[in-house]
């Protein structure tokens, strides 16, 4: 076993993962019968913001350029994932994916490698106005923008950067490029929960679908405390002071992480991803590749399997697929936050790829 650069999770680079008991299944099945079909690929650890629930103030330690997967390597993994392992959608994340100057090339080569597959990004939106045309031309099909508050001062405090106008420009650009319906993600934080109704009103007025996310213990500063966390029940109470909310469950997809509510009778909706209080681990269908090319089967599991070494060591597609299957077979049953002695993972959210 050797360590990788960021935060030193355990990364297997020798000896294949333990696949004892694994059925002869072509896809990414795990011991609990879940099959991963949704691939998240982190493309960088760099970011234009420093959200307190994610990054340290000084940013993450830089990954050496040679340690990052190249566009061609990412596209090869996308091809293997889609063609051989049953992946049905691919989302590029980070860090901030727009910090990679070659993001259009990553998307373009991935679109060629897996024609027809849904290729999206999760972004803070900063700089999207300058890039969106080239990204859509390359094959980008959807974008999720993260926006926690529309109050400039709160935004600056939460993200440690005064960049709210740039995010608004990104939202407008995504609309103008036809990337609709545009989803907004907001992490529920104690400092901003009082402004949640204002954010929802803004999202509706600007034609966006807003989803709130419970904060998970994935901050680099390890300051998360369950008792400080704003949970779904509290958020619903706050939103209820301004809107009439009618629960509609998960109308589009019963395994989707977000539960939805109609706002003032509809058609607008608001979603809540209650990752902590109503864990959806038993329905999790995600597999993650970090920016340095390790497979991470769970946000909360530090065990990683190195595919970059295989990619660069001349392994054929079948061998890479075999290791990826093995990595996912070892996926843990859930995040384990409810267990006494729970310890957050070594990597923070920005170093995993959320
Ligand atoms: N920089 C991009 C962005 O912010 O959208 C992509 C990477 S970011 C890590 C992906 C998503 O993870 C964002 O929606 C962000 O709000 C969310 N996130 C980060 N830290 C989180 C935490 N501790 N708990 C819940 N969600 C978190
Ligand atoms: Fe950057 Fe996204 Fe993390 Fe905020 S959540 S610090 S925008 S990677």
C-alpha cells in the first residue's frame, strides 16, 4: 500500500482489491447489492472560492501537474465506465472544474469516447459566462451551480471571497446557453438559514430549481458538529414562514437523493438532500474518480484504488475495468455518522469531488 498526495488516504497500488464472493456481474456491484451507474470525476483540487464547509482558508495542497489525470486519461476511463461497467451519466466536479483550462477538451474527448452519454458539471459558476459556449460545443449537457445565499455579505463570509456578482453572471450565462432546467445547490448553514426563503424566492424568480443539502462532515477544518448542523426539519420550518410547502417525495426518480416539495401549490418546487438525517446510502449508485485517478467507492471511505498507475503502466481496458469492479465491491454500507466513534474521512469534500 502507498499513500497518494492529498491528505494521504489509503490508496491501493499493488495487489488487486479483494473480490471474494463477488458474483460474475459486468457492472459495479457491491456486497450490499447496490450497482453504481453515476460517475463523478474530480478534475482538480483548485478552487476560486474557499467555502468554509469544504476548503481550508489557504486552499488545498496543490496536486503536481503530472499527477492529475489528463483529458485523454479521463476520457478513457469514461469510455470503460460507460461501455463495460454500466455507467449512465458522468459529472465533472472538483475543486472547481472551471479552474481547469482544458475542461472543454476533457468534455469533448469524453463525449467522443461515450457518445450520447449525459455529461454535466457541478460548479460554483465563477467564469462560466466566458466558457459556457465552448463547453456546450464540446458536449456539455447540464450544469448544477452551487449558491448558498444571495446576500453579498453572507456570501463573502461563507466562501471567504466577495464573488457573488460573478456567480450571478454564471447563472445568467447558463440560462442563455439553454442549460435548463438549471439546478442550484445550497448547503444549509447556521449563518445563512434565516435567508433561505430569500434564496428560494430568488431561484424561482430566476427560473432555477433549488435544492438544499444538509452539511456533511467533509470540511477540511473538521469543525462540523452534529448539534450545529441545520437539518431538513429546521429548514422546512424556516421556509414555511414564507411559503406553503406540499411534500411530493421523489416524483422523477424514487432513488434520487433529493426529496421535493411544491412551493405555494406549484409548479415550482424545492428539494432537500437530507444526506445526514435521512441517509440514502442504501440506494447510493455513485462511483467516484479523484483528480489523481483513484477510485473512491464512498465519500466516507478512505480506501482508494489507483487506476492512474494502470493507465500509465500499459494495462488494457479489461484490466482497468477489473480493478474498478473490485474497488466498488468493497464499498462500505453507509456513511456511518450514526456510529459512536465516527471519524470523518481524511480527504475533505474539495479533495474528493462532491
Ligand atoms: N466547486 C464546485 C461547486 O462548488 O459546485 C464543485 C465541487 S463542490 C465540492 C460540489 C458540491 O459539494 C457543491 O454543491 C458543494 O456545495 C457541496 N459540498 C461541499 N462541501 C460540502 C459539505 N461539507 N456538505 C455538503 N455538501 C458539500
Ligand atoms: Fe470550491 Fe465548491 Fe468547495 Fe466551495 S464547495 S470551496 S466552490 S470546491
